[in-house]
C-alpha cells in the first residue's frame, strides 16, 4: 500500500517520501460504430507536483491565519521608494532590491473596492471554484498594484466596497484561500470553511 507523496525541507534539501507517480492500467477505447474495433487506449496517470513558493511563502502561510501580506520597497536609492505591492513581490521591479514584507490586512479590510470584474460561466480543467466564477480586480488605498481574486457572495459592481475572507479552517495554502464578499456580509453567508480571519 502506498502513501501520498510528502515533502519536508531538512538542512536546505528537499526530503521526498511516498508515491508521486501512480500508474493505472490502460483500458481499451473501442468504436461502437465499427463493430467494437480497437481505436486506442486510455493512459491514466496520477501525479503529485512539487511547487515551491520561495520568498512568497510568507504570503501563503499568512492567508491561512487570516492575514494579507504585501511588500514594500524600502531602498532609499530607488526611483520610487516606499511603493507597496499586492500581490506580493519579492523584489522591487524598479531597483531590483529585496522588498520588505508588510502586513496589509487592515488596509484590505478598510479600503478594498472592486476596480473591475468579469463573470465566467465555464472554466478550465482542475478548477475548484463554483461556477459562475466572479473574478474581481481589487484596489486598495496606498497600494500601487491591483490584486486579482474572486467574489464569493453577491454580484460584483465597479467601485463596490469588499472585505476579505479566508479559508482558515482547512487551508489549501494557495491563492484560493483568499476571497472577498461585499462589505456588511454576515458571517452566516460565508462559504463553508471561510472566516473573516
């Protein structure tokens, strides 16, 4: 019996344990129109990928704790010192110095509003979001970038005030742990597993 693949880092090296690739037997594909003649085979595979966050790990770790972290350029020699970024940027795109991690949770809770949006009725493979997906671009006071996310409750409108919600009960440690709801939404209306942080 196999176990799912797990990874830990010890002394700066990835230590891998378990199965990361499971082969399932092929099955024939037959043509009903041609007396059930063989036309091909399925080739099922189950794969586990290792995705490293590097310097962005602090952002994803804190989503699971109900916090939103961005970054800020504190290089006094930069052409644009003090610029704040969300989504999180490890390095300043102007001077390439390493940015400082900053907690933007309160800024997000008090100033977030929808910049623009789109509603998708269909999605690609491996999507886990309920359809229709209400993608929103969220802007914040004092932040130079716009964050793309999704609205979990209600219908989006440009300029609508929104507040963040977090998948804190069973986090996935991905960007889908962060979503938004219209300001004033009661906690009873939040999707399962989400809280206000």
